[in-house]
């Protein structure tokens, strides 16, 4: 269910609705993913599970689009660890992403880390 709410984090889009109580927002996901101390392993396991579920849902949605409209093009060798690293890499932005759902944040990180090539060259 969490993966079903996919939000656009582009500047042209309207701000997304606030997250639902009880669901992760971007800041909470970043905190769990970068947990330290005695809770580090459990936090990272929760992070991994959340990111894998969100990416799985994104990839299902992307598969329904034609190639021109896809926004995420990870390599076929993408691993759960790679996806989690992509999200952690952007965790510095999470503290300013008030009200952004964690699933939308995962999408932002994946789109920026694994963009699709623009037809005729480009990215």
C-alpha cells in the first residue's frame, strides 16, 4: 500500500499532500536508513525493506509505460543494496522535505540516480 502513493518531486509539480499518520515521511526514512549505535542494524534492515518495496512498486509502474515516458532506468544488475545507497545518498535533502512521503523520496532518489536517456543523446 505504501508503494501505491507515488509523488512527483519536480519543481513544476504542485506540492504533494501531507503524509498520512503512521506512514514514513522522507525525514523519518532518512533517519532510519542512517541509524547509528545499537539500533543501526535494525534501522538499516527496515530501510532496506522499505526501499526494496518502494522500488519494486516504481518498477511495476514504469513497466506499464512506453519507453519514452519512463523516468527510472536502473541497470539490470541493480541490487537492493544499490537502491538503498541511492536513497541514502540523498538523505541530506530529507530534512528539508517536510510533508514528503518516503515513497516519493525514494522515487526522487531513483530518478536522479538512474535517469533514462533522452532520445537523440542527452542524459
